[in-house]
């Protein structure tokens, strides 16, 4: 089942990339949902995202703001990868 979630996560990210630039950035929601699925099911993705957020404060702030708009389950997952954790 974890493999299924990983595949869906990658698919959401790939679908979200071209839609990110539309007037209504639906792609941002798809990308965040895909990242949340990957982070929830892959320790490699979780550590990768944590390192990126620690290295790039602007990305970290953007992810923190987006947590407010995510479903609570996804927000908790993203919150665990924050630069302030660990």
C-alpha cells in the first residue's frame, strides 16, 4: 500500500507542476498533497525535505504558511519536516 501512495504522490507532483502557473494556482495544492504523501510514506523523502527546509528559510516559511490550508493529516506530516524540528 505504501508503494501505491508513493506513486500517487509522484503523480500529484507531476500534475501540479504545469498547473502551478495557471491564474488559480491549483498546482500548488497538488504539489503539496503529493509531497505530503511522499513524506508520509518514505523516510528518504522525509529527510530530504527536512534538509531542504533547513537550508532554505524561504521554502520553510512557505511550507509553514501552506500547512494552514492543508487537511490536518497532511499538515501534521509537513510540520514534522520543519527546519525547527530535530
